[in-house]
C-alpha cells in the first residue's frame, strides 16, 4: 500500500514530464519530412534517398551503371532502397529517443499494479 502511495506522489511530476515528452515528440514528427538518409549499392552505382516518413525521395544512377542489364540494375536499386530505408529508420529512432529522454516509467508501473 505504501508503495502505491509513493507512486501516486510521483504522478504529478511524471505527468508534467509526459507532457514535455509529448511536445518533443510532436516536434520530431514535424521534422520527419525533412530528415534524409541514403543507401548505396554496387559500389555507389545506385544511390537512394529516403525521408523520415520512409518515402523514397530520390534515386540516382552513376554514369557507369549497367543500364542495359535491367535485372542487375533492379537488384542494385532494391538494395540501395532497402539500405536507405534502414538508415532513415535508425535516424528516426535516434530522434525519437532524444525526444523521450530517460523517462522512468517504473513509478507508473507500480501505480498500475505492475511488477
């Protein structure tokens, strides 16, 4: 019972922290369209760029890319796009972690009856 009362006393500051975190998350979400990450394949024969919304915004081919070998070009394009998406996912995750900070939710778990 005392643990629950202790957790309840921490609820006010925790809610303020949650509101602050929510505002930061909204800022990050507003910046997502501007975030960019690239992926390359075939020794940079193909470069793909993705934004924070996981949309491919650009694909470029080096002048030495094998444009007549469509199967190879498709494979390289797919690899570059997948790498760009992976890279932008990591970037977005870092941005989100920066917004959430080190918020300790253990008091909330105690209040909810969790272990």
